C-alpha cells in the first residue's frame, strides 16, 4: 500500500510514528501534496517523493503542525531562570550559558527562554540560544517574530507589553530578545545533527517525543544526552518524564518543571541549616496561585487506595498532611517525578477531596496508575479528565496510548483524530 510505504518513509526520515497522529492525518497531508504536484495516484507520488528530497521536505512540512505558545508550562521557565541566576551565573565568571530548543517550532519556546533569562537579570552577553527545527516554514515564522493571539494563551500577559510592539498583523517581538536566538534547520536523527559533545547547559525538548515509538524515543534521548553537558539540565514534557529516568537521569525536583540531570552530576540536596541564595523573583508568568483552601471542620475519611503498602492509618495521616498545604497537586507531581507513586496518589486524592473534581488532578492520577501498571484505573481517570474537559489534549493522547496497549486500535484511533482536530482548530483560530 502506498500510504503504508509513505508512513514508513516519514518514520525513517524524521522519526514520526504514524500511530501517534493517526494514518488519516498522514493521508490528508499526502492528498494535499498530490494536489500540489498535480498527481492523482498515490503510487506515482510515492516514487516521486522517494526520488526528490525537496518533495520529501514538502511532505514533512504538510505533516508537521505547530502547537505552541509563549511560556507554555510556565513552571519550566521559572525553573530555568532560577537555575541560571542561582546556580550557573555565580559559578561561571566567564563564558556563556548555552541553551538548545529542539524542536523550536515557530519560535515561541526559545523566545520564552530568552525573556525568562532577561527578566531574571542574566546579561544578554552571557547567554545564547540555538533554536532547531525540521520545518523551514516554522523557522521562517520564528525569524520574522510576528505572532497572533494564539501564541499568547497564558493568564499573565504582562510580558507582551514589555517585549512586543503592536503591528498591523499581530505583535512584533523586539530585537533585544530576537538577537539572543539563532535559528537553524536540522533533523534530530540526521547523522550530522549538531556535531560535538557536551555543548549545552540546558536543553528544552518538549512535546515531540510523544510522536515517536519507544525505540525512536530512546534514539532521541541518546542524541540529547550527547549534547548535554555533564552538569546540564534537560527539560521534557509531562508525558515524557519516564524516558530520561530510563536513561539514568534523575529529576531536579523542581515542581511541574519536568527537568532532569545526568545522574553522575546530580547536585546534592541543600543542608536545611544552610539557607538558599535568594534572588529577586523573575517577572515571568507563572501558573495562577491556588485558591485558598475551604475551612476544614471534621476531616473527611480517607479514600481507599489500591496500594497494599499503605495502611489506612498511614494513608489518613498523609491525607491530613496534604490537606494543610495549598500546593498539594504540585507536590503530587514532584513525588510522581521521583517515582513515589503511592504518595503522589494520596496527594491527588487529597486535592480532589478538598477542591472537588479537576481534569488536571484526574489526568495526574491516570499517569500515576499507568506508571504502576494499573491500566484499568488509569483509563478510568483519563476518561474522568476528558469528561470534565473534552479538549484535554494530554489526556486524549495518554488514553489513546493506553488503549493501544490494550489492543483497542479503533478506540485509540478515534482519540488521536480528536486530538489532531483540536490542534488544527487551535492553530486556525490563532491565525
């Protein structure tokens, strides 16, 4: 079948797993290119794309859909600012803090990195950012640096006033930020991809690994590990945290940042008697602070847990401890990142008990149950998240992956197509 052969060609050339976006998405991209080339037969097109590197790139451009915005997952940028200001700069009197954003898409991520460092007080002469993507079209948009409303989705928009000028067709990023980022077209899996060892202090690789199968994910982590300095930090997406851990990396324990260091270079924990260095808080948009907890009268009885390692008394004590903290869901993420899944589940349960149903908490519970092999409960929690928020992209993708594991290819396909339509709708609405 020509379509299956084209799917194999895309996987070999860029690592894309057809299962991650659905064959129908690839079929639509192929149809788009058939029309552009004036061809009616997919078999003829297959021969054409195999013979033409230009047409292969055009097909890649048709398949890749940007889904990004400024300060997406803002805790990662807060962690980056802290890392640069409190750790790297005091330890390096000379030299530049080097960063990589891959894939950088249309530039929102690397520019967010630059704004975060600028607002943390890192001099422009002390850092530079390489922004790499396979799409020439995306890189052109990033170089132009004019963005529409879809690129500004965070609750706090003050950074836009500080770093952008209003122009006819959107918002133009100012040169002071633009010159900190160097765009480059490259393929993560090419033999000549960024040759060299230990080049970067920080690498952001988020929201792309989920589009690869596991062997391809492992290849990608190997490439990133080669590029990362021994004391560097790798930032990944929430769905990808198991990958760095499986390659010997450990979490930096920054809540909701999903950042990892090479194990041999992991920083020792600070002694509680030694106060941490306190710098001015970066003026970058963080996630909204949690609302105050409701008054507690008689604590509700703890919910049952599926783990035999937690007695009811111990579970109840943990729930009461969680009830006294406003950041219990962030703490649940931190515990999950460290592999403490039972404790993370208890934090989630406390959060749900105190604040009511939440798509984010249900999704995290699904991830925890998934990680511990309880697929039936994981699926139930993913479905609860989607019941509360039908457009919860990560829950759609994780449930699709789980259904595939369970042999429900049809159900997984439906979810992937829903996720793709959601991405397309968001992209169109922002243009």
